[in-house]
C-alpha cells in the first residue's frame, strides 16, 4: 500500500483543512497517510474512527512563510523536514506539503536527491484547455535561470508525466517562445530547440496561447517565465470570475440567466479552480514531492494526495530514467 507523508502544519489555515482533506481522500482511496505535526492539534481534529488508519509523526517546529527556504535545512524538527525525511528513509513513498514552497523544494531536492541524468528538478502545473484535457507546463518556479540542457530535460520529463499520469499516448511537446518560427526565442531557447530537434513528440516552438488551446500537451520553459505564466493565469481567472459576478448582480435579467446557467458556471469553476489540481509535482527527484498552494482547502489537499498516489503507482520516475538514457545515447 502506498504511504504518503503529509505536512499537517504548513498551510495558511493550520492543520484543519489538511486533516479534513486526508480523511476525504481515505474515503475514496486505499493508502496509508502519515500526518506530520503537532500530535495534540492533529488528534483534536481527527475523528476516533480514523485514528487507527492514520499515523502521526510528532513535529513541534513549523517553517513559516516569512522564513528563508535555507532555514529548513537546519531545522530538523520541523514538520516539512520530518515529512521529507520519511520519504528519504523509505518510511513513505511520497510527501505532500502546502507549507513554504521554497523550503519544500529545497529539502526535497537536497534530502531525496535527483534522478540520474537530471540536472535540476522542475515544478509541474496542469493548465485547463478548451479540449477538456489539461496541458502540462514546466518549469513553473523551481529554477529561475535555466540552461538549454535543463529545458531539454524538462521537455523529456514532461512528456513522461503526460504519458503516465494523463494517459496521453503520444504527447506533443512544445518549447515556449515569442513565436512559432524556428528563429524565435532567446539564445537559451534557440539552443534548446536545436537539441530537441528529432526527439519524438517535439513539435517546435509554441506561443502562450497554445497552453490553453489544446494543440500542445507539454510546454517547457524556464522557471522564471513559467511562474509568470502561472501567476498571470491565476490572476486572469480570478478577474474574469469577479467581473462575471459583478455584471450578474447589476442586472435582474442576468441573474435569471445565471440561474439557468448554473451547471455551466460550476463546470467552468471546476476547470480553473486550483483545488481541482491539488498541487504541483516536483519532478526529477528520487521519490515524489507534491507542492500545494498555501491557501489550499480540504479539496485541494485531497487532490494533492491523489496526485502523489498516482505519481508513485505509475512509476513515472522509471520512465524518466529510461527516456533520458535513450536521449543521451542518441546523437540528435
């Protein structure tokens, strides 16, 4: 049975939504959760009927959002350090945290280590598309400055993730640039383009709009650009939702129309709600680490746990090792 270590203390709202999300996941999936944090606080939120199904590892220290990411390396009694260490020691197969994202990524990278052939792990996000299938975008924040070889590795890892986790048999992989022409991009992307030519599934340069139109399954970029894309997308989605609500409230006719369109609005909300994805896998590690939003509610934690279970069950890390080895053996 898959064992998932969950940082119970790291989120913005304390352990309550994290414990609730864990219970919701247990109702639908068979796995062994290990909650890491203040035992008294966790037990106060845990119904007695679930206490035999959930393990608790005591951790009194919590890395706050104001702390430096590097502080987490020294604070071995913190909930995120202990949660990551459970994966390192083999006591858990994956870790989920809605705490300090920098601390989670730093600890996961240093404590778990990188897969052979991976220079830098990448943070993955899933974006909604008009086809109903999500696109894979990486890196979205783990690496601010990337070299061409890093973008190549992101592309290969993203292709494996799309195949194994999203069941896309032949994922189309694009390199994010300021135009589709081969000549577009900066020096880093131009070099990465040449290195990816001939790789199975690589379709060349893609633009920002291709992230959402469903023409490309995997979009690779450096973490600086990827994080801007992610934050801008979140901002646009929130702004549009707010504008729709404002316009509806101003018109009785619109209110009537909105009531008739409730199902459509529910479906739209599901597509753009980060809670439906749950978290961002840090791909390229010897293990599994899911980085969730600090404002995660119970639904988001539940889905982050599903992500971790799926990541472990599919064996995507073995697939990545295989594809990287294949690429490195070819002169393309």
